[in-house]
C-alpha cells in the first residue's frame, strides 16, 4: 500500500531545551505526560487479517489530544500509519467485506463522514453536514452506512412570540438572551444545549444525500444494527412524550429502511440498548438494564426471539455488569465485564456459562487508574483489544484460539528508561463492618522499606466506578516525589457485584466509606515504612466529596486536595446537569421534602469540624459538580480561618485532565500544597 500522508508520530516535538530536560531525568516527570500515547478503539477486520486502531497522544503546542489511525497487518506484522497528520480521526469502522473503512475526521474543516478504500488507497468525503455524526454502521452488503445525527429543534412558540425592536445599523447591543425551556438543558462539556433531537440516517457508500429515517421530537440512540437482508435497522429510543424525565427508560425499535415503518420490539422496565441481529435473523441480542430507583444496577446480556417476542436474560446469574458483547461464530457470545478491579473478556454460552479469556483489557485512562479498555472481534473469532499494565498505557492486543500477544510497544521510548513506582495489591477489612476492601499502593522509585515515607490516600470518582492495577500518570508523579500512594475500591465501587455497589445506597458520603479509606491508612502504617506524622488525602469528583467529608470527620491528615467536589447536595442537585436522574436514583425524594437527608450527606454539614488545610480545585465550566459547590466550601473554611486555597481552572468542564496542561497543573499544585504541610 502506497501511503501519501504526512506522518506525525506521537505528540508534537518539544523544544530542544525542554527535550533535554525531560530525558535528563530517569524518573517520571510532568513533561513526560505530553509524550504518552495509547491505543484505543481497536477494530479488527471481519476477515481477521488487519487491525485499525486510534493512536492517541498529546499536542504540546495546542494543549490537546491527537488522534491518528494506524494499521496492523496480522500476517506480515507490518505496523504502519493510515492517517497521521495535523487532523484528528475517530470511529474507524470496517465494511463487512473488509475492503473499506468508514470513519469521521475534521480534515475537511469540520467533523464529517469519510470512507477509505484499502486496495485503491483512496478516500472519499461522504457528507457535508452541520452536525457531527456517530454510531457508524455498515449494511451487510457493504453498500450503505447508517449513522445518527442531532437535528436542531428551532425556536419555540414562546420565543417566536416575543417582539423585540430592531437594532439600529452599526449599534452595539448585548448578545441576545438565551431562552431555556427544556428539562435537559445543559450537559457537562457541552454547556447550555441547543434543543435538538438525535435521528437515524442512511447514506450510500458511493455518495449521495443522507436520508433521515426517524422522525418526531425524540432521541434515537446507537449502536445501530442492520438485519440480515439490509431491509431494517434496529436502535434504542424512548418515544414517550415524557422522555426528558425518564432517564432510566429506553426501548428497542426496528425501522424499515425503504418504507419508514417503525416497529417497537421491546417494552421492558428500564433501558434496552446495543442491539445485534443473529445471522439467521431469528433473534436479536441486546443489553438490558432495570429501572429500579437505585444508584447502581447490573446490565445484562439478553436475547429477544423475534417470532414470539420472548426475552431471555443470559447473564442474569453473573452478578457483574456486561458493558459490551459480540456474537461469536458458533452462536455464543464474547462479553466484556469488570471483576475485582480488572476488565475481562469472557466467552458466554446461550445458557449463561461464562469462561474467562483474558483480564488484561486496560490502559485507555491515562490520568488515574480507572478500569478501562475495549475490544472487537472478527468472523473467525480473533479478537483485537486494548491491553495495558501497571506500568504501561494501552497497547494493541490480539487474542486468537486461546493465545494472546501484545502487538505494539507505544511507550517504551518514553517509559522504557524511567524508574516507575512499583504497584502492590492491598486487601483490608473495613473498620466499619469487616467488609472486604481491595486496593493497591504504589511505592516510590528506589523504595527502601527501612525508611519512612509520607502516605497519600487517593479516592476515585463515581462512586460507582473502579480503580485497578493500571497505569496512572497522576499517581506515578506523586510516587516519584516520594509519596507512597494508596487507593482502594471502597464500598459502592463497581466490579464486585450488585450488593457491594449498593452498600452506599442513600449513604454517600458517610462514615462508612470513610472507614474503608481509614482502614487502608492504618494497614499501610502497620507495614512499618509509613511516616504516620505525614498523612495526606486527595480525590476527585465523588472522590472529592469523600475527601471533603473525611476532613470533617478527622484531623489525622496534614492536608487535603479536594478536586471538583459536591459540598452541598441541596444546591448541587438543583444546579448540576445530572439532577433528574440523580434525585430519582440516589435520594429518597425531592430536596425540599428531604432536607435533613440531603444535608447529612453534604460535607458542608461537617465544615465546623474542619481544621485540615484544604486545596480545592474545580473547572470554571464544570456542570456536573458546579464551581459554586467549591466556592461554598472555600468561603466556609475562610470564615473559620482554616488554611485553604481555591484553584479555578478556566474553560475546564468536569474532566480537568482532558487537556494535558490541566492534568499537570492538578498534579503540581497538589504536590506544592502538600509540601507546605509536610512535617520534617
């Protein structure tokens, strides 16, 4: 294949002086973060011969993400760039004949749908659309592509009824007012939403005009699925008139591509999504999630008989949440699920028997050690997946006939000569009730067990998420600076089953989850190499809530770093973007009817006890835990003359680490704050 693209490998080059500084150190320093790369969205061709994946890195000049496509030929072992230039590429999707790749890119000036023909080394720009497209899905004959796109609603009747005077020519007036009428009117990372509805479209691969299949003021969600003869598409939607308030409801629908006839396939309580037809067309697999008003529910791989409409929940006895799945060649499935802090792939029979294949799916969360990763599968059962470890972000993994191997080594140039902190597993019993708590701790490079080290407790977000033995730039930086860093999957974390996740139902935050972290601190001190006079605590999002709550319960920590927290649940639920679902699923009722409950869960209720010096950091554009929450805690601590500092991150939504410089700022300000309160 003749490649005519400009090749930019990894992040943009650092200036000579900075480069010399980075490579002069044999430890992991903040500048190294700009050089990290990871494999994502690995897509193996249906014939099992090639893998295309998204190679992600950072651009130091633009302080952003770089996403290119690389191709791995499984027969020759050739690893070559497919599209690697100044533009970004995403959503690589193979055609069923393995001859073409559909994808989205901003190479034309806006994010559009493209198709690349491998044998001819040619690409075509298929769309010139006003909005980005998603959920690219090829028809089985490789002739059409279905996708989803949002269509603006336009002005409401009320907005149209307002009569305003015309602005005189040359006059400078304020920007027009924004009229908000929808229940779902904001989203973290997107800001105030333009009223719109996501619809399903189809376009010929030979080019032409996209044709809208769905209609109505409803949201239609991918993934999409074509039936065997390409006459119908299945998708998920909630077409109830009250859909804005039904955050846990969505059903499966099927639409005739030619006539537009719409048929509802499921009507189960909860959300049905991610449909895939069986090859014979008699069954439809999907993911089902109940609608119980609780903060955590397992998602189950399910099967719909299209003739008699009966539903079978295949993995209901697994007690783990199925995040993704693929039909295997013999009629069974390969699923992805999280278990004890690791992401696994497993084979599942139609009767629900689970056989694990690998537990090394990992590495696409660079900042903190969240469980992460994805996979795809060829017609012959070969699997491409992201594989990482405690010491490396995701590389490209390959699994076939029970044998797995790692095909790339994307970070050996950056990390191969670095001394990293060593990751150890930790298991403790909670002081609260004896509940088994799993965690890990990182010891500094050149660790000496005969010396004393400061301890840092780092708490994950969610709380219904999980950390694991995965690479973490942030925690490795803390270890490099001499801290032993401990993190645990406290009660409420995922990957331990439904009952464990629901231990925090109605109790977040509380003395109970604090006991889990406190138990880890005591267990680390008992090992003999922790300086008990130098204990520190940090966390972000739900971890920020837990940190703020902890310093209201104890003064054992020298200092705290509280990132993007909730401080007052009464104000949070009535200002944040997640209010509808959170009030229903996490609380006993509306805030004004349950003031005492909301207040008890709020760190602000304990602020009178706080003496711990506290750094508070939040993005100014955060709509998940609005910065007004942080301001409440900052002002309350100032009124008590507690040492505190408020770090506002301009332009940042909830995901502060979304830009590398922001991740670095988070790390370095935390280190500087802790250093001020380190006792010699």
